[in-house]
């Protein structure tokens, strides 16, 4: 008789810890091999526990070449069979991969699904609660970013939340879905039934904060519940800490209020408030904002979180979050690119095409300026950044940008800081603001003995002996915070035991707190100076009742102060003292709990990483650091992204994605070390990632002038997809062009263009068109090429924008070649007629602007204005913000030459905003616009302020084209000479010469540089050299067909013979100061 074959009983646990049991025995060895475990998880989740082989390979090993991926599959299957003890555990048959087809196989996911369906069908809340227990910790919590599990994870999560709602477990719903309005409402109603209105108000605050993080507002039902809350009979509020009235600051407050009054009259600016820690900066600024609020102004406040790992722009997000909650209608005033910038600022923007790509900050700058302008137009704005010395570099750069705009409206920027703790970037910001216009500095000095005595009497509630007053003053040295702390320690009999050092009084006071309160505050202190009620509850392990009791106690004694977004320690010293008293082992444990709580709450990944590092769990922190770096890179915060990457690399030095992101960050900052960083990333990468990195390295190398590295990166490289083929061909074409091989460059351009058109690749077509235009220009065939492209785009209107964008910078290059301007004008007229006949709207707009530019360069200002005005309108009609911006900038030059400075500034403001709308071409337009803005400045101080703004607004290859930098560098050099900042002038001149030398061997830009050098020579007392340079400039301008500029330089040369050494150099002409060479290398992508 045949022996009966027993069917194995196999169960796979996927909810919570991954666990496989075979006939009741745990197969623990399986978890020791990641590839095998992933294969089993993938198959266990699949219908009928099987997937096609090609699907398995693509899902798990898409980063490998096909043969290597298939080998991985066989290795993983072999290990899984060994770990599960059967050759039948994983079967590859007929192109399919099966998980134990002959076994009785079940998973806890299937059990949960079955129980959930039955409970929901029954409608019984108790059965729903029981079914929810099967969910555990959710699907594979150790694989939170596994894309192959994402769809199932989300489905199960929604099923679990449905069960919780049907079971009326609203607190659990909020814990898993903080933005669930129904759950919050049910909790609030339950608290109201218990007559706990204070707790209900706090729950409402949690709902509003959660919705704000999602960019949402409460719905009508929630708002109706809110009105019910606020209209109800008020409950007795707990006693709040009432700080003593501000004393000794009457003069300073009067100055600040005068600055506010000036802003109210439309002469806005910046107020800098500086002083030592505890000197009263925060209270001073709060007093000023209170005054502004009573006048009806919109008041915004942003503060750093004061912990490592905070997301970039945190103070800006805090400030804008409040105004958008209260005034969501302001978003309607923003342009579409500004709304995109706002989404990126709050971390909700669309992901970049490549996860590791560093994106420019222009949409975020645009969002900030438009939002503040909208609020200021309506009622005036005071925007306060507290503790500037602790904010991130991205925030400092944004503040620098908006501070200039504040001067022209009802806007006041308030910056509070400790001067000796400012970063280099922060020090430069404050120095530049004070050197420019519209900035006022108020330094808060120590209190006088009389003011100190007033505080002591108020806090102690009694009149004290003069000796005690004197002792307090000498110990506190006039510092208000320490004066209050010492006064709080005075006994009922007027006695005071003076500590050896000031901080001892704080330690003593905190030591007298109730143990539970002190312990809770110690734990939440690791979160930073600011924290939310949820964070306090999570860090200290409190239920809602305990939470509110402790918060009320902390508020009553004044250790904690309530803020619009939550709570904060009254002073950073209190937090530092609490942290110092927490033993190292408890601090590590607290950091661990904090990380877990923040992860559950969906907090910023950098904060989670910070706490994991504090818990000495570096390996666990790496994925969070990487996510923080990616978020920062997507927001254009390059310095912050790089800092996160470097910290992650300390714990994972060969992680390919980190090495790639580091290389991208270095290149975005314009660092030549990025090329070596790309090499490191390439060595660690595999498959398509490696190919992409080699292409990016080659493009970066060309931009940075290292053709040898570019050639080496591209040698033997084979593309796998159409988009990859275009990128590779364009990279090879630019490398060939850089080494002078135009035949190869042309062949690459034509092939890349053909593929891009066939595949409908618009972004790639722009790069191919730029390369093609550059080759044609180098061969003297650009006129013919643009006419051919016009005919093509009339047949392919969907790709017209890409083709014309590719030509935009090359035509600027062409205008400064050796062609006579009459010939250029004839060509532009012919090109416009060709475009009209062929129905190419973009081509007509394009040619009209060229015609206007040519007229401008010949000095025919009236004709130039007419054509440029028409060109701007034509570009507006076809939706080309880049073309419209260029036309406005060129028209501003013509207007400026006509002496209409105010009109030119208005045109430049319009051009600047439009340039920020163009993510691809803005990097070519922004330097030109800033260059013209410098020339439109009537005072040296204003011009240098524009230079400073430009430096903060456009940095690195991601935001400025290297070749177009010359259009800013030359006028910036002259502005620096006129402001007697000669070192900076030399820097800009060297930069301009370095860029111009490979492009022109003569012509207008070399003339411009020579004239700028003459300015510098005159400023340093070398009139003979200045005269020679001006004569050279005049000859070069004349040869280039620019007689107006030639006459100015020749006249200046004559003037040098009359002027004394050190006289100011000649003024630049707007006709050449803000146009320049083509961007021979387009934006990397």
C-alpha cells in the first residue's frame, strides 16, 4: 500500500513581524537572507501566491542588468528552499514563480481580509473591533518603502480604518489618520458631553493643525462645531503665567514704532533687533507685533525648532502656515508657479523626475514674495523671524530676497538674533541690509539699576532692602530673564540666597517642580524649544487627561508659554537646563521613544533621524536622513540637503543613492569636486542608475570645463531607453563641441532631435535643439537653421516651445557675433515673414524680439521699443513666459537709455517675475535681468544691494547658466567699483573674463569687460591703464557696430587724462550690460 503524502501546513505572517511557520515550526533562517525574504513576501501577497518571472525580476531587481537580475532570482529561490526545508517551497515553472504550490498555504492578510468583510457585513461594532485586532502593526512595517507592497498596504490600512470607525474607536482613527475630521468631531462631542470644554478646544486645535499639514481647511460641519465651542458658556480658564510688564525699553519701542509707521506709509524696510540671551528680544518683538495687530496689520512669526534635523525653511513654513489657515483666500492671488513653490515649501510638491535631483528655489522665492505682497497690499504685514542665529541657510537667503521687496510697500521684516552667534551667511545678511537702504538696528542693552528694581518689586510682590536690590542687579548684570529668575527665588521674608552662577537659580527652580511634570518636560525638551501637545503626550507617555493637567501646571508656573502653533519653553536656558539634568542613558531612551512617536505622526524625516542618532541608532537613521536630504534638494535647499547626506554617509559610506545625491548637491553648488563625487557614485551604482550617472557626470564636466572627464564618462556607454539615448547623444554632442569636433556634435544633435520628436520628448528636445543651434552658429549657418526649424515647428505645434526655447540663448550669442547689424535686421524681418506665412506663432514672436534687439544695438531706440513691445505681446499670446520676460528686459534697456528710469524698473520687475515662472529658461534670464537692474540703480548703495540680492537669489548651475553669468558679472563688477568694494569687483571681472574668453575672441562683451576693467583701474589710482583700456573698449565697440558705446568709451579715455588718480570709473551703458552669450550647455536633467 502506497504511503500517504502529507500536505504541509504553511502560514505566512505579514502583518507586523514577518514570520513563516511550516507545520507550526518557525523558519527563522529565512529572515537572514534579504533577497530570499523579499521573494517570499512578494509571492505571499500575490493572487494564488504566484507571479510571472518577468514581473518578479522587474519588481525586485530593476536596477540590475537582465542577466544579473535573473541570477538573483535563482539565488533567492535556492536560499528560500533551503530555509523552508523543501525543494517545493519556491517553484519556477512555465515562466511563473510559485510559493509552495503543493502546500496548504495561508497568510494573516487573508485572515484579516476575511474577518473584516464578515464584521462589516454584520454591522456589529464589537465584531468590527475584534476584527481590527488582526491588523496588528500593519503590513510589513520593516519595509515601509517597498513599492511592491504599497498598493496592498494602503488597501489594508483603509480597511482597518473602516473597522475602527464602525467600532467607534475614534482616538485610534486619529492616531492612524490625523486628518480624519469625523473622528476629531466625535472626540470633541464626547468631551463636550463630559463638560470638558478646555480639552475639546485643544482637540479642535489638533484637527486644524493636522488639516493644515495637508493643505486643507475644516469642512462646514467642523466649522459649525467650532462655532458651538466658542459660543458656549466659557469655562474658567487655568491661571496663565503673566510676564512682568516690559520696563526700560521705552526709547527702543518708540524707535521701533516709528519704523512701523514708516512702513504703514509705504516706506517699508527691515528692523534688526539684537542682544544677548535673556535680554528680552522675544518680548520686545512680541510687543511690536501686538501694536501692529491692533492697527489691523497681518503679523507673521517664524522661529527655528532649535534641533538638528529640522526641515529647511522651517521658520517660513511656521509663519505662512498660520496666515494660510486664517486667510486661505490669499492663495488665490498667487500665480500657478508660485502655488507650486508654496506646495514645495510645505513638502507637498510634485516629486522631481529623478529622485536625487536638486531643484532650483525660484518657485519658492516667487511664492514668498507674492504671498507677502498680497497680504501687504490689503492691510500691511509685519514678518518676524526670531532667533535668526539658529535658522537654516535656505531661510536666510529667502529673508535676504524678501527684505528688498519690503522697501517698496507696507511691509516690515523683523529679525531678532544674538550677534556673536550668527553664521557667516547670517552675518553677511545683516551687514548687507544695514549697508543698503531701509534697515534699522536696535540693540537691547542691559537694564539700568532702577529698571531692574522695578522688575524685582513686580515679581516678588514686595519692597525689598536696597542691599537685596543691588545684589540682584550685580548678579543678573541687568539681564531681564535672570533678574526675573532671581526675583522668583526671593523668600517670603525677603531673603535671597545668591547662587555661585546664574544658571544655578534655574536648576534650583526646575528641581522644585513636581516629579511627573519635571520628567515630562525633560523628555519633551529633546524635541526642541517648541513642541505640540501631541509631542508632549507621545514623548512622556501621557493620556489626554494627564497631558492637559501637566500642560496647565507648566503654563501656570511660567516654564512653558502657549503659542499659536503649540507651546514653547519660556527661554532656551530652561530647555538646556532640563536636558543637562537628564542622564545619558535616559536621554538615549527618550530619543528612541521620540523617533518612534514622530515616525507614527508623520513628522519631518530629519527630525526622526536626529532622534535616532541621539539614540545611537545610526544605521536606522540613514533612510530618514536620505529622505530629509531628498526633501531639501526638491525644495532647492542645497546646503541643507548636503548636510543631511554627509551625516548619512557617516553610517552608510557606500550607499549608492546617497553618493548620487552628494554629487548632485556639489554640482548644484558649482563645486568642481562634484566630478570626483560622481565617480564615487558611479563606482557604487549598477544598471540604469550607473548609466544615468555617467551621463550626468559628462554634462557636469562640460559645464565645469573638464572635457577629458566628460569623454571618459561617455566612453563605451550604451543607452537602454529613448529618453536615455537622447540624453546620451546630447552629452556626447556637447563634449564634442567643447573639443572642437563639430562634425560629431552635429551628428549627435540630429539623431537626438529625431528621437525626441518621434517619441514626443519635449524636455529632451529642448536640449537637442540647443545643441543643434550651437553647432549651426559655430559653422556660421544659424540663420538657415532657425528658418528650417520654424517650418518644422509649424508642422509640430506641440513641440514648438521646446525648439524655440533651445534657440533662445543661442540667438543672444549670435547677436554679439561678427555679423553687421543691417544684415541681422534684414534676417529678422525675413524670419518674421517666414513665420507668419507658415503659421508659426512662436516663430513670429521669436523673430519680432530679435528684430527689436538688433534695433536696440544699433541705437534706434524708438523702433526697438515698438518691436519689443509687440514681441512681448506675441509671446504672451502663445504662452511663452520666457520669451515675454526677455522682451520686457530688452525693452527696459531701451527705456533706460531714453532716461525713463522709473519705467525701466517697472518693466524689469515684470520681467523678473516672469523669469521665475520658467523653470528651464529662468536660469538664462535671471542674470540678464539683474544686470539691467544694477544699471537702473541711480545710487551706488542701491546697485550693490541688487548685487547682494542676486547672489542670494541665484546660486549654482541649477539656478544660473554659467555662460549667461557674464551678463550679470560685468555690471556687478562696476557696481562694486562704484561702492569701493574692489575685491568683489576683481572677483566678478575674473569670472567674466573666464567665461567670455572661450566664446568671443573680440566683440562687444570683450569691450564691456575692458570698460569695466578701466573703472577698476581708475579706482585704484592707475589712470594710464584706465585710459588704455577705455581706448581698447572703444575700438572693440566700434568694430562690433555699437557706435553709442564706442563714443562713450572714447570720451571717457579723454576724461582720464584730465581726472585725478582714483576718480570714479565710467558708467556702464545699459545697451550692453544685460545681454550676453548663449548658454552653450543647457540645464542638466
